[in-house]
């Protein structure tokens, strides 16, 4: 499937630069104050509006499976050749969220030089674990199969996600079952980046229990219980002010990875909360924190050369 035409970047007028700067500040303020789904959606929309994908190859709504939610958008540098390929998985407590909300992540990583897929997946409570994890494995299979169309390397894959999406990303790679079922060799995945992920908690005590099977236990579903011995390196990013997903999740995940002999770095980012940690992945919001810097440094250290 051919990418959309690539437009030539234009030099922004001073007035437009000022507007974009003010938009970035407004987006940062909205993200910092997010306390509900509607407010968060509005903030993400503002972030997207100030991070245009103009000049990139952008192809939307590529089907990686039969369900209407089995769609991903691809963002790629216009002259990419044998570059890393990254899959991003959105959050939303497994019950909400959409790839369209995270255009800014695709734009940001494509500007860094990577072919990037931003996916949607089937949502709970209609679709419970492991449905959404299987969707990640299927999307990764599609991205690997089609990476070269956009200038990416099929065996230079990275998987990343925020919140519930970080759970999905880590579980899809670390549990030996899911990539095998999708036909993706784990050796093709060079690294996993989890951003504020709930990798290790008793879901039965929280509203998110509707995302898991009735009668299931944490031992059956949590990623920190499923670490394969051949898993790739991990970067676990934690927001210092996160009151939604507690830091113990990353501590437990780090311990499980170390026990299995998997290289892992857990980095606590100061001043960020559960929402601003992903907002800081946007190019014009790096003043919030080091999310984007950390992601790029991890990929650059582990990509194929």
C-alpha cells in the first residue's frame, strides 16, 4: 500500500512559531491538570495540533487483523532506509484510547529517524486479557512484514507503550506464548520500552478488573510473572509523581527481569505524572521531562548497525 504523498517542509513564519509555542504551553498546562478522560483527550488533541506530521510519509488505518479496532497508522521519515521500526501501544485502562490520540508519538519518533506504527486494539470489557495482548503481537507481525515498504528493518524492532499499553507491550514480548503464536521471532525485537506501566498489581482490587477474566489471578496475567529467558533488553520509565500506576510496578518488573538475566534499566523521571510522562514524548514538550530523550537513547544504543 503506497504511502501518502510527501510534502516539502516549509519554514514557519514568526507568528506561526509564536502560536505553536503558546499551543505547546497550553498543552503542557492541560496535561498537567488532567483528572478525567475528557480533559486528557482534549489535552492530547492540543498536543497533536502542535506537532504536525507534514513532510513525513503517513499511512493511516492499515488493517493488521479482522476487527475494526485492528488498525495502525504508520509514520516514516521520507528518505528512510534500513532504520529501526517501532510499535507504540496506547493506554486507557484497556477500556479506552485510540491511535489517533497519539499522532504526536508517531510524529516524534519518525522525526528521530524511525519507522513508527501507532496501533489501536480491542477494548475491555467486551475483550478481556489476552485479546489486547494478542493484538499487539499481530500488529508487530504486520509491522515486521511491511517494514521495508517504509524503509524500516524487519529485524530491528522496538516495542513501546504507555500505561495499559506498556503492560500490553511488555507482556506481548516477555511471555513466550504471544510472539510465537503470531509468528514473530523474539530475536527480531531489539528492545522494549515501558512507560508508566502496571506490570505487577492485584487487578481484582481495582476497576480495571473488568479487563481480565473472571476468576483470574495476578500470577496468571501479570507480565512480571511471565519473563522468558531470551527476552530483549528493557527500559522502564517511571513518573516520579505518578499516583495512577504506583512505582512498585516497575520495581517488581525490574526484579523479575534481573532474575531472568535480562538487561533492564529503570529510570524515574522527576516532575512528571502519569499523563505528562507520555506528553513529554512530543517534540515540543521535551521541557516537561526526558521521556523522548530516554526513548531515543535506548533505541540508538540497541539498534542494528
